[in-house]
């Protein structure tokens, strides 16, 4: 199984590409009930890089870890000068807040 990527450095600079190929291999083995013969990436430098396959349980553990990270609750990344003025006045409605955000950012129309 081979994938093509624009990235010139696959190993240290883009470890997510290695895991992506391993996921492809794992999905293939789950559907076809047979392991892929090889995992390869054709990189932006024109090289074919072989990716070492790993055991199915290792792939499952890694992607379970990713799923836990994705499921964590996060707060929106909004500049504080927008958040604090809006949160101080409980009487304002949502449209007022949206209006203020649009007019305090570069999205504001002249």
C-alpha cells in the first residue's frame, strides 16, 4: 500500500504520516482479513519510504490514545479583549455579542 505526500521529510518532521499509513494498513487488514505486503510513502522529494508495520494491538492503542485527546473538552481560543468585555454584562443577547466580535476583529466591514 502506497500513499503520496507533499512532505519532503516523513520520519521526524511528520510522524503523523507514519501513523496514517499504519492506520490504512490496519483498516485494510480488518476489511480484507489479510495483512498488507508493504506500507510505503512517496514523499515530496520523489523518494519511496518504507514504513515499518506494527502489530494490530499497537495501532489500536495509539488510535485509542488519539481518540481520548480528541474527546477532551476544550475552550475556544478567543482573544481576551473579546471574551472579557462580553462576559461582564449578562443582559446582552447573543446578537449583541456577535456584533461586537465582528467589529473588534479584522472581519469587520467598513
